[in-house]
């Protein structure tokens, strides 16, 4: 019986393909992208992963499309026709995203980090506390398919797509959330509506509610048109008017009721 195997095939050269920015070493840079890559590398098939990184860096991926619950791509291999690649990730339902939005709205720090383009380090714990897994917990949560004849999963074409996807997560952490079913505008709009007291409809922003990202410049500014301003033609309240709102106090200072004793202090202009 012969032990001879045909030499590895070489992919066809591609012009204008999607090329990984990383030239060597790890591809994912941010912690959230590295967590996604850990799922792939936990499968323990180093040879295919190395070839997948090489494909990603050579620009063999012709196109990549991310939608809710799925990533589709075309990858040029050794054959004339590019291979079709699909990676599926379960998306969360509307009820789940409503609970996520409510949890994020309960802590302004999460919203601030997401608005700055970062994934909060403990956001995994937030999802886990709701019984959800933000990142795929393992290969069982990924459905992977490629039209190539390679029997292994993931093949080098799938691996190339996943590495490029991790680089995309580096640039836009909201892509991870979009893969699970909520894009940036919808999620932040829902969180903004909840923080503002307006009802959110199944995790989506209410009609007429501005996304929080669109009103950051004026979020902490004092509103104009406050009542009682002299420049608006309304006589300002006297400085000691606040004392008239106090309940009766049975305290005297040298025979004078406390409120009346304080009135000259309030009536004195600050200087």
C-alpha cells in the first residue's frame, strides 16, 4: 500500500480580495475579538488554522457579508470557481434583547463604553446573568459550511473567513451584537428610550426618540427657556421666597421666629 499523497494545492492568485491587516502573529487585537478566535482555536486543528490565516493574509476572501445570525462569503481556492462559505450563529429573540436593553439601561457605564466604541470588559457577565452567551461557547454553537471538497470542519476557507471576521470585530465591536440580532442604532436607541423613561417596543427605540449617540453633545447641557427668568419678561422670585415654602418651625432666636431671623440673610445680595 502506497503512503504517497498529492502535494497540497495552491490557491489561485486574487486581485482586490479582502486582505487581513495583520502580517504575522495573532490576527485579533482587542479582547472581544480574541474571545471569538479562542472558539476557533479550541478545536485543535492547527494545520488548517495556519492555512486559514495564510488565506486571510493573501486576500483569498473575495467578499464577506454579515447579517443577523449568519456570515456568508466567497473564497478563492485552487479551483476556478470560488467556494461558498457560510457561518451560522444563533441570534437572540426580541424578548431576550429587551432584557439585555433593560440591563444595559440600568447602568450608564455600559452605555458610555459602547458609545465610545469599546466592549465593556464584563459585558459577558451581564449576558450570562440573563442566561445568554454573547460569544459562541464552542464549536457546537457554530454551523459551518463550505462548498469545497475538504471533509474537515473548519476547512482553510472557513478559517480564513473567521479570521477576517475577528479583524472586523476589532474595528466594530457592535458587529458581534449585530450577529446576535441587534445593530448599534437599534440597541442604543432602545437603551436611550429606557433611560429616558419612554417605552421601548420589543427592544427597539420608540418613535420620535433620538438615539443616545445623536444627543451626546447636549446631554449634560442646561436646557434653555427655564421659567422665572427676568430676560423672558417674568419677574424673578425674591431671594427669600424659599423661606415661605418651609413648614412652621417652633424655634426662636432671641425671641424672633427662626424663619424671620433667617430672612435678612437670604435677602442680602451675594457679593
